[in-house]
C-alpha cells in the first residue's frame, strides 16, 4: 500500500509546473489586454480633446473680426472655419501624431436652439445664420491609421478603430433676449445700457446715411477710441426724436422709477441680477410676436456724463425700438432688437445741438444671451453668446 502511494506521487511530479506555465500565459494575455485597452482609452481621450479644440476654434472663427467694430460677415467666415478647425485638430496629437480631418468630418451650419444637445445642424440654411461647427476626428485604416496594439499583435490584433465627435455653437442671429449671465464665479450683471434708439435711425446708419451718422472716431484698437476715421459709421443716441413728447430715449430696466443714481449704476455696472429678477424667470425676452415692452424715463440727465465717459471704449448692448406710446414718464417703448455698440464720445452739457452720446456698432458677447424659438422673436446685430460645447 505504501509503495503504490509513492508511485502515484512520482507520476504527478511536474504537474504544478505545467499548470503554472499555462496560468502564466493567461496572465500575460490579460496584462497585454489591459495595456492595449488602457492605451485605447487614452487615445480615445486624445481624440475627444482634439475634436473639442477643433470644434471650438472653428466655431469661434465664424464670429471672428479682423477689425474691432467691423460687422461680422458670416458668409465669408464659413469658408475659413474648416481651415481653422483642421489646424487645431492637428495641434492636438493623437497617438503621438497630428490627426488630419476629412472634409466629410467637418460640418458647419445652423442650429435653431444650440442649447439643446439633441439639436440637428442645418447645412442648407442661410450662411449668415450659421452658428455651429461639428467635428469628428478618426483613427482607422482609412483616416490617420488605427490606434496601434502592442501585445495584441501576438494574438493577431494589430490595431483598433476609434473616433470622437464634438459640436460647438453660439447664440447669435437668433438672440431672443437675455437671462442673468452665469460664470464660474456666480451670477453677473448684464451689460445692457438703458438707452434706446429707434430702428429707422439704426438701419439708416448701417446703410451709410450721412444725415444720421458720422465716421469721425477710430475704434480699430480694442478698448481705445481715437479721433479719425475707421470706416465704421457712428450714430448719436442723444438727442433723438422718439415720437413721444417729453421723452428722450432712456428706458427703465429692472426698476419702476429710475433715479439718476440707478441709471449711473446701470451705465457702469450693467443690470444687476436683482434687477433682472423683476422679470419672469429673471429673463428679459421678446414675446411670441418679437416685441418687448419697456417703460421710459423723461430724459437724459447731465449727471450721466461722467458715468458714460468712464466707459468710453467699452462695449454695451442697447435696445432698438420701432414704436413708442404715451408721453414723458408714462411712455412705453416697443423693443424689437438688441444691438452691440462701443461708446465713442459723450457730451451732455451746453446747447442742445452740442449734446451727444456717440456709439459705433461693435461685437458684444454675453453669457446671458438666450436662443429664440420663434422666428418672429429672433433678431439682433453683433450680439452673441460665447462659443460653447453643445456635445
């Protein structure tokens, strides 16, 4: 009996070694799989980073201005957006090499409401409405090569296909009003100037009508205003005929009774979150017919001069109206658009003919810009939200 036990043990000698070798192969396979899978995950993150950068850069190009104060020509910028997107994609390496974009992986178009991630991009819309760029960066056998495998080649897996898509957009031609601007530091004031201009004068200025506009200020250097022409017309916010006796175009925003101190604060610091809270959902927006109604102040005080002088060279939004009813403090403005302007010069003392508040059309950004859902309530000029990632 003892002899048979010894023989049995002898016959099983080396079994553990064989088993260990088999387990080692399996373990090495799992390690190889983990390394290749980890590299694929890292490559996927790099693809997403490249797509995000390309989409943001291409979308920003849509509203790029070569010269401050120059109206944006989206139809021209649409041609440059794919070029810029391709550059930024290439500057963000994937698998230690610069990815190239296929033309079919660059989509530039219009999103009706870019705040909705499920929105589609319409490439057949009017190019001057374009507000979004979608980029797909790929690593496959036909574009940029597959994500390479390391140990997977032992098992016949030479590489893997991977891709990432990003969509960037801004709210622009379809600005329907404003909410409270939000930033990483919290709520901010809306830089809306409480001075309204009639639509006819604004449109005439854009058309180059010299009877209502001038070109005597140069705003080509950002934040600076100098005497001289820059090819951009300016318009005078004061005094302008409003059609309302005893009223000169100041509007009440977020308050029922504007004092000089209140207006001065709004000129310098904008419309505060507390003032915006006076409106439904803290939003100053057009109704379904594309109108917004604001009460009026009787006139423009000379006490506003120093406040306005302090923001020369800065940009602000102003409301544009097409009708006004009532007189003096009881007047009501029918606002139909918001536009961006840069403050050029101010003079509120002296004779009526010498008084002026001169502004020039300018590109303005606001984190509080809201996208319109009704075509009748989507109007504006050089008013944009910052570019943001939709998805």
